[in-house]
C-alpha cells in the first residue's frame, strides 16, 4: 500500500497539473460559451424589440389613417342626419336639398355616395343622383340595428357587396325631435381604399396587415383573401382574445394561417383596430446570419483551445511519466528490482512518523545471506548475483501487504519494513522468508539467511535509527547463534516488544 501511495505521490503533481489544465480549459470554454449565448440572446431580444416597435408604428399609422377617414365620413353622416330635421328641406328643390345635405367629403375617392332611407327602409335620397332608383334595405343589418337600438351611434357593417363594389357600410340613425325612428343615413368605404393604403407601404410578401372591428370581425386583410374577409375570430376555437390584447404582441401561429409570425396590435380606441404581422423567419433573419457567423468563429476558437489543451496535457503526461521512471530508477536496486537504501530511508521515515501519531507498532526485519562471501569467491560474482536475486524473490513472495516495504539494504543484506505489525507477527514473516529461501537453496544453491527482528511503538524523543540498530543487533545474534535462524530483539528500555 505504501509503495503504491509513493508512486502516486511521485507523479501526482503532474497528473494534477494536466487535469487542472483540462478542467480550466473546459471551464473557460463553458464560461465563454455562456457569455456568447447570452450576447446572442440579447441580440435576438433586440431584433424582436425592434421588429415589434416597427410593427407597432405601422399598425398605429394605418389605424390613424383609417380612423381619420372614418371620422371624416362620419361627420358627413351626422350632418345629413341632423339636416334631415330642417323643415326647409320640404320646400326647396332637389338640387338645393343636395347642397344642404351633402358636402364635398362625400364625393372623395373610395367613398360611396351617402344614401338616406326612410323608416320603412326605402331609399329616398341618394347623393349620387337626383332621381334615385327604388331600393329596399329594410332587411340589411345596418338598417335593423338602428331601427331596434336608438342609442347605437355609428354602426360599421361587416364587409359586403354594396352597390356593385366590396365595401364596408357606415350608417347612423335619423331620429325626430322626440327620438322617434325616421330612417337611416348610410354610406360606404370601398375596399379600393384599403388596397391603395396598403400598396403605399413597403411590405414583404409574407407580411400581413389585418383590420378588425372591436367585435374581432376581419374587415380587411393583406394579402387579400375573400374567404377570410368577414370572418369573426371568436369563431376560431384555437385562438383566444387574450393572445393579443390592445397594444400587445404575440409570437407564434396566428388564427388565419399556419405561418409563425410576430403580431402587434395597435393601441388606439377607434371603432376598428389594426394588427400587423411579420414572419418570425424574417424577424430573426439578420440575427440568424450573425449567430451562424459568430457561432462558427466561437466553435473554431473552442476547438483550437481544446486541441491545444489536449496537446499540452499529453506533453505534461509524458513528462510526468518520464520523471516517474527516472525516480523509479533512482529508488530501485538494479540487480534485484527491490527498493534501494535511499528509498528505504524515505519510507521508514514516513512510516515512523505515522506510527508515532497513531501509537501503532512498527516492525523491521534485517535479513542477511549466510556465507555469501565464501559462495561468491567460490562460484563467482554471477552466481552470487543469482543467489541475491533468488533471495529477493523469496522475500517479495513472503510479504503480501501493500504497505510493506522490501529493500536491498546493502551488499547481501535486505530489509523488510512492516508497519502496524507486532513482534510475533513479524517473527512469522521472518520464518516464512527463511524457510522459503532454505527450500529454494536446496534446489538451486546452497544458501540460507539469518533474520533479525525488532518491533516497537515509537515514543516521543525516539527516532527510527533505534529500530534499525535493534534489528541489526538481533541479526548479529542470529549469525552468532549458528545462522539460518530468526532472532527477535528484546530491548525493554526502548519499548521493544519481544
């Protein structure tokens, strides 16, 4: 366990640096992308606000023009209704009566001639002729409304075919001095007025202008469609009045066709109001092009940053791996593959401090090959090296815990550090090693090992060389006692556990 932790510690800083670089780049990309998205959304809202303002101005302008003409025409209707009560009309000639009743406004372009109908709905006076042909309008809506509702005021009919032209009829009630019904005065505004008004505007083909009465009846629409003219939006179940209140805006599918548009309604209080619509694709066309352009640039920058980050991270990883290998070479015994003396000193220092903090025992085995010098002189250095390698393998196979440290201490001497291990358990490990080496030497080479064992709980004021010295003394005792044996040090004054 300790060796694994050491390896992680050795290469950890580089790994953390590579990960930190990647995380920083990702966070930067996310932050930069969030800022760009926010900017693009602000631009989109700006485009929508600009389009809404433009449509609102358009709708208000059209409504003002329509309202002004309706008001002018209504003044003529009021004048006729008022003058019909003059007693002099019955005594003057027809040409003089026309001059009294009708002003020049009634002859303006796109305005139909004003007509006067009696209480029975029969045409009595026509501004366009002195001898009107007989007509009966008693069944028309604009006549019945005034007959049945004395307080109606100005009435605007549904779009209809009136005197050979598609028009809307404007009418007022004629009442006597007692409020009795005397008839109706009516005139019309031809559809040509709306066509000419809309033609003066610079509109895209898919832009819409809709003129509606207050009861939401479509009076006129651009593009012109007779199937739509005269329809009441209250009959459309999928469209609610709350979708587009006075002065409000609505984005989405409208009540007439399926094209998503931005609709803006005029704010006036005239008898008719105007709704201007523009397709959402046209509203956001410039924004969409700009978004694609900026998005492509941002994407290229992001890809460049990520690619650069990956390259740098790979180089950092390669450098970390190279340093890890260099450190491993610097702390590994070249012959046996075990930790060397330098690494052992570093590990025992760390484990000693940990054992002192945790008040746990720490054990050390000092192992020495018996009669190695004589064997080396007899069979040569290569044979001696093979013996050392065999002993190292036997020791490694006998020490299974990850936190244990096996090292070549020097020459033919080995050290095994066993953290959190009392003397009894350390002795068992030493005997396992000794017997394994003995069994291996019976088959390969005549070689045994002697083991010195020391275990203690570090106390304040003590340092780890005390443990090494105790294990060395135990090793000398094992050699002095005949070799090929394990001896546990007993130093009560240093709290060694025997």
